[in-house]
C-alpha cells in the first residue's frame, strides 16, 4: 500500500524538518527522490542515508527565491531524475513582525520564497506531467493560511496563496490525470519549535485538541498518501494536520 516504485519525486526544502521527513518517507516507499534546498551539505548527508537504506536520491542545490534561475537549474537534472512525477512544494521561510512594523522587504522575501518559488518550480514540470497523464503536486501550507496568526501577515498570505494556487491548478489539470492538494500542518516538532520556552510550548499545547505538537513524520505520512495511486481521486483538497488546533 502507498508504494511509489517507478516514480520520481522532487521535494523542495528537503534539507531539514518537514521536508527531510517527507523525502525520507517517499524514498522508503520506493520513489527516486530529488532533494532540493540551499543547504547542499545537509542534502548530501540525507542522500547518503537514503542510499544506505537501499533507496535512490539526488541532492540538488536550489534556491527557490531566485525565481529567474529556477527553470535553468531544474533543466540540469540528469535524465534518470528529470521526469518528476511527484512534486512537493515545501520550501518556506518566516520573517515575523506586526504589520505596522513590517518592512516591504520582509513582505516580499516571504511571498517570493513561499509562493512565487512554488510557482516557478511547479510550472517547470507541468508539461511533462501532462504528457505522461500522471502527476501529483502537493503544497505544504500551514494552518496559518487558514486561520491567520498575529505577526504573520506575510506568512499567512503566502500560505493562503498556496491554497488558492492548488485549487486552481486542480481545476486546470484534473482532466490530464494530475492531482493538486495541500497539506496544512499546525505546530510541528522542528528546530524552530524547539527554540520555544517550555512555558510557551505548554501554552500553545492548550490550544490544540490533542494537547501536543505534531511530528514531521506525521506530516510526511499524509504527504505520502496524497502522492500515492490510492489518492488518485482526491484533488483540490486541503488536509489539516494540526491535531485539532484548527477545526
């Protein structure tokens, strides 16, 4: 179940956190995985780990915020990794600030990386997915794109934009055998949340029905399902992985 043998996946932001967990899970299920991120050293270590486990992985240095150069970089993929069947748009940043204090640079940096970066990468693989009449596009958004959050108007706008992007893409591509869906995580155990104080973690946990933060592996499991043959009749959906933080 949920096997991905014979498929090639590309995961942006694969060097750490949720992206790393997704890449590992897809590789475990048989996909060849292109590991894309700015931190090439971390990617090479992850690729070696996947290969040691019997999988296939290729590290690719890619900065999605440099949108003008994304297409050329992706066209450098070797032939055995170039036909991407599963695309996971996970790369993202935060530059938090209250709107009254937010600079245009903070706004544009987040929108460019999180939303325009997804556009640049996704556009590059559409023709090949149409030609093969099979594809999975998965956006890793956030519950902040659904419910908003203080100090994150830029991040919330970018993540809400991914939802609108995905739904529109689903309508464009459904007749071609390509699905487009969104995973919207809540608070997940990552390097970012580990920096919170214990009291802040306790206070936030009280806002979550399940009274705990999620794990990157739980987000990866949802992503794997959407990437699989079994999810072939699901498109245009947003799956909220927040433990009941947003209902």
